[in-house]
C-alpha cells in the first residue's frame, strides 16, 4: 500500500486526475480552496474515489447536504484521540476491498453476458439467414432498416444504449417471417385477405421466438410493434400514438422507407420524390409526425448518407 501526502489541494486534484488512488483523506480548511471544493472538482471526473473529510472547526464544517451530494463516504472531527479516524480509515479500506471484489464479479459477469449475447446473436442470426434464404426481398432489408433506424435515433440524440437496441432490433425485426408459409411469403401476386392475415402474424411470431432469451428483451418492442400505426389502426395490438414504444415508431419509418425504395416482384422501387410524398401524407396516421418530419429533413439534407446504406446492402 502506497501513501502520498500533499499540502496543496490543487496539486492533489491534478495527481488524482493522472494517477489511481483508492482513498483520499483531506482537511476541510485548506488554502487556496476548501476540502468540499476539492471534492467538487474531483467528482467531476472521478465518482469512485473513497473520500474521508476531516475538520478541526466544527462550526465551519460543511452541511450534511453537501457531504451527501458530493458522496463523501466519511466525515470526522479532528481531536487528540485518533481512534475514530483510525476506525473510519479501517472501515474505508474494507469498503474499498468489497468494492473491488464486486467490480471484479461484475466484470466477470459482463464477460459472460457478452459471450451469452454473442451466442444468442449467432443462433438468431442463423434463423435470420433462413428467412432471407426463403425471401429474396428480406435479404439486405433488415440490414438497411437497422442502419436507417440508427441514423434516425442518432439524429434524435438518443443515448448509446437505445441506439444499440435500434441496431439489433432492426436486424431482427422480421424474424417472425420464419413462421410464414413459403407459398404466402414468396407469392408474386396480390395476397388474399386470409393470406394477408397470416402475414400480419409475423410480429407476434417474432416476439415469441425471442421471448425466452433475456438478452433480447429490449428489442422485443421493435419486433412486435413495428407495424403499429400512429392512428391506432396497425397490428398486432392496435396501439396508438406514444403508447407505441419510441424504438418501434422509429423502426416503422425506417421499415416503410426501405419497403418503398426496394424493388419487389410485383412492382419497381418508387422514385424518391414519391417516397417523400408518401411519408408526408402518412405523417400523423401511419407514422409518428415528429419522426416523419425529422426523417423528411434527412432525406432533403442528408440523402447521401442514406444512399450509402442502400448501395452497401443492395438486394
């Protein structure tokens, strides 16, 4: 165990920025800044450091609210008897050891979860490839929907975790088509009402396929609800407005855009101006109006990024 002693609080802050320390013991009354100000600066870049604050001036001590806000683990009034301080230090050392043990366990669990997620991704990826082998249209479609959804989510300023969910959800949003008969999935003419009813089962089938895998719980709303409509006339649950999860509303726009701009057996891809007209027309009915407006802005101002994705995954 290495101990470092400093008298200048500003120098201490810089040392903590560049070196690892498990515990900081500091006085409250210091110059040029007080102990609580030191902690204020440290907490801006280090939230894990165990901190003990000492004071010899009870009347000038920081309020309890400040100690809690700055996450100061220990507070002690200096006196001729050091028993209390020694106990606090001993308790701090034990707490640090526990924290390190928990951190190690969490890292090991994270590694295991990463392995488990990869195994699930590989397994479901095989199912996805099976769907793509059955339906030529699906080949490349899921990849494009995934990237379009990520573009939209990024433009909306969503956090990294949500962006990751959009990415994986887009890849597997049509996984339920594995449960649709080839005679319907590959039919080149218009579907009958009964056949269309079976196609509409694929979100529920997909959610069921992924339902038992904990690692896929976050993307199930995309799989299950990407065909819901903002006006409540979609499927399978007839959700409306913001009752439809945001990630599903984003994927719905990405999915519809790729469907309109992809060549199908019964029609050619639609011109981009026609696609923009459709998105505008369906804003507030099929699509969340805010997401539709944002995506139209992207089509008008950032179309090269979208073209790059289309070229990357040509069906």
